[in-house]
C-alpha cells in the first residue's frame, strides 16, 4: 500500500494539548493528521495518525464489530501509535454528512479512545478531505454508494438573527454575545448568510456525552417530581440504552439549553425580547425524508393506531401527539352518530326527540371517554403531572422568594389573591365581548332579514350580500382587537409557567369563538323563527342601508303581503356552518397558504434577479459553497415559514363539536359531514405541519389542557339547546300550536330543566362506569409501582426472602403435635393458667381439634332436632352441652411420658380416633 500524493491543504493537522496530560505525557502535544491512502479496487482508505504520544494504540482490533455494524467501515490496521480506518465505498460528497465519519467520531467520543478532541479532529479534517476528494468520484459509481444522511440530522436548531434596523457595531456586539452564550452551555455554532439583512446561526449540541448527561438529568428531575414512576438506572449509558433518546426529547432539551435562564443552566436567549431583540426565531429543521414517508403512510391508512401516535410523539412531542390522538378518537366516535343521523334523516326527520336523546348521550359518552383516555395516554407516555416542571415564563414577575421545605429549592411566587382579583376582570371582558360582537352580528342579521323579507326594490339579489361584506370587513378587526385585549389581560394576571399562561388565554379565546360561531344560529333559532312576525315590522330602521338603491319609500317599508316565517332558514344556516364553512376553512388552512407562499417566492426571485441585473450586485447565494447551496436554500425558505400553533387546530375541532352538540337535531346529517371532513383534516393537518409551518418545538403535555373543559361545557349546553329546539320545532316546526304567542314559557324552562338533570345523571353514571374499566396506562402504572417495591424488597431482604413474601403462599401456623402439647403443659405447670383470654384460646389447639369439636356439636344439635320431631313439642330451651372448664393445670396428675396410650388416657382421649376433646375431671 502506497501513499497517495495529497495537496498540502488536505493534510489537516490539529493540536490538542490536553491529550498528552490525559495519556500520561503532560509535556507533549499530540498532533493529528488525516491522510488519503490508496486502497484496492478503487476503495479509499483514510489514515488517522498521531504524530506523538501513545494514543493510537487505544483502538485495537476488538473494535471491529462496532465498525462493521455500520456497513461502511472496517478497521484495517492498528499499531502502537497509528490507527488506520478503511472507508469502504463510502460516499464522499456534497455537505460532508458521511455516515462512516459519524460512526467513527461517535465511537471515539464514547470510548474516549483519542481523548476529548478525537471526534472533533476527524470531523474537521473530513470536511477538508471531502472538498478535495468529492469531485473525483465518477458519476457511474456515485449511485452505488450509501445514501447520505439528511443534512437536518446534523443541525439541532437554526437561529434567525436579523440586523436590518440595528447599527452595525451594535449588531456585531449582540451577535458575539449570542455565540458566546451558546458556547457556554455546550453548543457548537456555525454561521451562514441569510435573507434580508440576516444571518443564520446553526446550533447543535457539542458531543453525545453532553446530550446524554442533559437527557439523564431531565429524566431524574421527572422522577423527583413524580412524572416518572421508576427512577433511571444509576449508570447513564445503561439508562440511555434501555430507553433510547427520541428525536423529540433531544430537540426539546437543546431548545431548553438555548432558552432557559442562566440561573437554570441555559443560555437565556428569548427571541424578540430584551437584549435578544435581533433574534427573530429559533427553529428546528424539517426532516423531509421522514415527512414524505409519514404523509405517504397516513394517506393510505383509514384508521390510526397507538403506534402511529407514538411516532408523532417521538418526532413532534406529546403536545402535538395529544392533538392527533384526540382527533383520531373524535373521528372514530363520529361513526355512530353519522350512521344514526343518516337513519334519522331518512326515517325520523328533523327535530326528532329520539335523535335528540341519542345525540346527547353520545356527547356525554365521548367527553367522558376522552377524559379517561388522555389520562391513560399520559401514563403510557410518562408525562403525568408534567405541568409541575414546565418552562418558566421570562415575563413572570415574582413578589417574594422562599425555600421549598420539601425540595430545598428556591421558589418564586406571586400573590394568588392579587391574581384572583385580576382574573375577575374576565367577567367584564366577556360582557364587553358579547356586547361588541353580539351587536355587530345582530345588526348584520337584522339587515339581512330586512333586505330579504321587506325590501322590494332593485338590486335586491346583490344587496342580500351586504351583511356578509360588513361581517367580513369588521369582524376580523373587532376579533383582533378583543384578542389583543385578552392577551393584555392575561399578561396582567402574571402566570409563572407557559402552560398556565396558554390555558388562561385559551379560556378567553373560547368566549370569543363561542359568540362568533354560535350566536348567528341562536338568533335564528330562538329569535327569528319563533318571533319574526312580531319583530320584522320594526326593522324599518335599517332602510338607510338600501335607500340609495330604492325607487320609492314604499319599497323600503311595506312588508311582503302574506308574510310568513321561513323555518328552513335555520336548517340552511346549520348546513352552511357544518358543510360550506368546513370546506372554506380547509382551503384557507392548506391550499391558500401554499399558493401564496409559492407566488411570493416567485415574486421575490424575480425582484432579486432584476436587482442584480440593474445594480450588478451579487446575491448572497453566490457566496454559498456548492455542496451547501441546496441545503442553505431550504433553510432560508423554512426561516420564512410561520410558527405552528396547535391551539388553532384544537379550537377548530372544539367549535365543530359544538355545532354537533347544540344544533345537529336541526339537520341530522351533521355528523356525516364532520366524519368526512375529519378524515381529511387528520391528514391535512399533518401536511400543514410538514409544509406550511416551521417544525414545531416538541413540547410535552399530559392532556389537551382547558379544551376538555370546553368540551364538557358544550355537551352540557347542548342538552339545553337540543331540548329547547325539540320543544319549539317538533311537529309542524312552528311551535306546539303554530303560534309563538301561545308558547308556554314555563313548559320550555321545565323541559330544559329536566334535560339538564338527565344529562348530569347520565354523566355521573358514565364517569363511574368508565372508572371501573382497566386500561393499558393504568396497567403500566401498576406494573412500574409493583416493580419498584419488589426491587426495594429484594435489596432489603434478598431475592429468596422477597419471593417468599411477595408470592401467593402463606406462612403456616405452629404445628400441633404431642411434643408441642407436652411443652405447653410444662409451661402451664410453671406459670399458671394465665388470663381469661388465654384460657379461652387454649380450649382447642389446632384445626384438627376444632374440626372434631365442631362435628360433635353439630351431631348433638341434629339429635335434639330428631327428639323434637318425635315428641311433637318444642322444649322450653334447646341448650347445647358446653365443655366443662378446663381444671387448673396444677391440680392434674403429674404427667408421665411412659407411653402414648397412657398419655391419651391422662388427657381425656384428646388423641382418640374421633378427634374429639374429652372432658377432664379433677383429680
């Protein structure tokens, strides 16, 4: 084997002063070199040599299996001071993500074979080697080499640092501070050019050992706070091998290293806040290879199982996994109301009392099932009670500090009474929101009724869309204003954790969604249909909206002759919200953002090309290395994507459930529409995560949060509205007798009252019944708790004694035989008869004696029954002969052990065949 002539820039040498001290040669510096060596049949060998120090010998031929397992690396020769590794048919190209190089470096880092800098030296030298050698591989052989590792796997996070509005010196100082902060917590960084006066800082954890330590520390913390039942193994490597690190776990821990405060061991980087105002975002890169496989697999499956949900959890975290688990459970539960609703639509018609009862029962069953299911999933995913150790909000302002008497940690708190006083502001907020949004909706509703029912002038077919235009213009503005007010109100409440803040915000947003989603149908159902004939004549006040188009005043004031209420208006409105609105929302959620992004990207490219031609300036992509160009282009595109908010998808599903619970009795096919929509929604949301947004931070959660309370409220409120709708519209659809003025208000209230109490009774019964059903999560919890206690018992008593105590066997009592009775007799002679309790329990010794006495008592009782039958009269008293008290043992004859027969005689035939106890007579 001869050495290849290698240019000087390929001989990458690295100096590691600490290595000599680790290996016992403190005065030496170890020099590393990575050289190309020619192999056989076109293979390439890489020589990693130590110029001084007995370091190379740390890797010997016993390491071969570890390298052979990778499929691309085989140790060639290992001598005292030189280690050679053969990269057999290893693809050396593009970005340097070589599987073989990674395997070598990770192995050396783990074993400490070349000290702390061994893996770093290999990776750094490999980048030089690849730049020189990558172009030499012929295209005919390139396809034979193993696929390269996805570039995103080499990067944990990307920090988008923007400085368009910042002075150059200030931007440089802030950037230096950013990199230093990341380095202090053990994170490696690389920087590349970005878009629009921005740079991209690529971040990854420095070494596998550092990652293992952070993961282990987090798991121990989970155990201390009760999130995990079992403590991790004492050995870190064993704990990691028994429970491998998931990608979500790794990304979450690295994100916490970036964002946690300095006092908690993090870099303290908070995007867009304070000294980090230039940090636009911190995001992880998509794994497009996994995303493509994931979407393809889900597109070909009708039903998802727990394995599919576990994959989501391992990739995107428990918070998003809970959303998909909820959506899958909701989808499966919709099968029954869809089938029953279709049957009711064909057979029973609208406003069927039977459908109303079944639908309310279904709502109760689903809500209570999910309450149990989310607890079960939390057990299976080891996240029960995770809210106790979630990320603290940097905006939290504490009032006092104290030391926790249990953990000894320093705690910061805010007065719960002050927070409660500020939370009370939610009541006026809800009232203001109801007045503002309700006024807009009522106004548009009245205008629409006025135009369609009263106005008889020109352009009527176009003017009916005027209320829709008004809502489209003003509703987003008002909703945005109220949402901002809700956010300010939540900030004032000063929550400590991110989870608590989000829960409070969701509660306020739910109030807004409830008003905007359900108020139009409520107005139609409980105002227009019953009382339109009374209210319509008063709608002349809205004639200003059509005055410019009317030819005369009569067209704006005279109602149509023979005006009648249109009850189909309610059904059409329900169909719009449950079918048309769902389709529009799907298009706005998936299709429109995709088209908009493609158009904007094309416009940006055209503008950039035009700028370069006119100003003769080079684009930032010109400075990209050829092997990095495609990768950096993808990163820049992902930096422009929006942030995924799982709360938005939850809100959509909760609002949908509300339509089903509150108004499906109007149109029984509601569940059919939702069943079809949710099958598509389940896959479109996955597509949205992978294409339309940045990769979400894999946060943990132990439930769907406050949304479960929203579900419970809607199920309860649905029992009231359904009962009211059935009472008002069953029969001819115009009330019980067709006249709204003759509807009995007390009867309506009584109907709703009984419906509510039936709902509460059914809810209690279903909840109690589900609590008695075992589940995989509960089994896992019991198994872990039993395993912990058994392990503790084995450590305390030994395995043999532990098996004896844990098993189903019992400890037998003292064996009663002649020897034990003789010993007892001797002790009684010396100590006397003892207490009355002792004498009571001394009458019969052992189960055999008890059986004998019992048999005799039964026989005597049976004999008395026979005598009674023969004599024909009942004795005044039926007394069973009792045993005479045992005479004092000291008055008995001295016991002699001459023979067993003598013993039996002296003890009154205790050991006779019958097993009975004979009465003793005094001496």
